[in-house]
C-alpha cells in the first residue's frame, strides 16, 4: 500500500522538478513571464529554474534572421514602374521591447510588420529617383538609404535591420511593350540629336577646309602673279637690251614671229598688197 502511494509521489515530484527547470541556449534570449508580464530576461546560456505553471518562458533567437518580401510594384520619379523583389537581414536586440511590440505573435508577427516597414521605405526612396539609378551603380546607395530609414522605424520593435538588398528589379509584364516603345523613342531622339550635332560639326569642318582652300589658292595665285610679273619684266628688259644693241635684228626677229603666227595651218590664205611691209624680209635675200 505504501509502495503504491510512493511511486506516484515520486513521479509527481519528478514532473514538478522537470517543469521547474529550463535551459537557455547560447543562441537564444529567454524572457520569464508572470501572468503575461515580463519579470526577468535571461541572456546567458545555462540551466535555470522557474515556478511550474506560474512562470512562462519565452525564447527568442539571437541570430541574424532573414526576411524575404513579396514582389512590390514601385513607381519611379520618371513614371516608370518596376516590380522590385527585396530581402532584409535582421536580429532581435531588445527582447523585452520585442515582446511588448509583437506580443505572442513572435517572429512571424515581427516579420509581417518588418515587411510593411520595408515596403514603405522602398516606395519612399525609389519613388524619389529616376529608374536609371535603380539599374546602375547608384543602386547600392539606394539600398543603404532604405536600410537606414527602415532601421529607425524598426527600433520600436526592439530589432535592428542589419542589411537590405534588392534581388530583382523588372518591368511589370503589362508595361513591357509600352516601356520598350518609350525607351526606343528616347534612344531615337538621342540618336537624332547626336546626328544633328555631328552634321553641324562636319559643316564647320567643311567650311573651314573650304576657306583654307580659298586662302591657299589665293596666296598661290598672288605668288604666281608676282613671279610671272617679275619674269615678264625680266624678259622685256632682255628684249629692250637686245633691241638697243641691234634694232634691225630685233625687227627681223619680230617679223619671223609674225610670219609664224600668220602662216599656220595647211590652207592659210592671206590677201595683202605685194608692197606691204609685211613682206619686206621675204622679198630681199639679205637682211637690211
């Protein structure tokens, strides 16, 4: 009889002993609750005790946790819409504040509220820049701005947002054709502007080359005229000197030149009086 009572008593005592002990892992922070109110926070790993059925132990992960958001459609400052897929990494830094903010919802409730904060900042930051910034190296700065703004709001939850990254930024399917057409029109306009600037530059170069040709030709013509004038003057001087030395020979030379010019061709015909001075040197055998 005594033995049958002793065994259940041992079982009850063992159950109470196990129910009064709990272990905190090095990756966890534990809160001890008394009828829902936080009475203690345990951050160091080890074995701890509580009053069974009266104390409630809630454990939270101290590690960095991932947060994957649902794709979000964002309208940029240039009215282009993108479907943005982002993720964040966060951790609980104040377990008491976290419990107060999310209650019994825990990690799941906190993830939902953090996603709301992150989506709000995505719209706020990306809506203030043009789409080119999202597709360039400026993207890193945008992600840091989103992280910093989200971190401030997340402090009320007792968490710290470690990092924010944009995994994907694509055009919505229904806007692809319209966006591509607009981008094509912009590129064609830019190409037309470049062609116009190129033609203008070519015209300037062509005009400069034409002006250089005219200037060079004029200079060469001037030099040629000067050289020709000097040559003519020298020739005339030679003729004058020759004429002065022997006027009769000079007259004979001039007559030969006149004959050569007048009697050209196979059928040259001239009607001149025989007494004309033109034939003086043809009628005599010797030069006068």
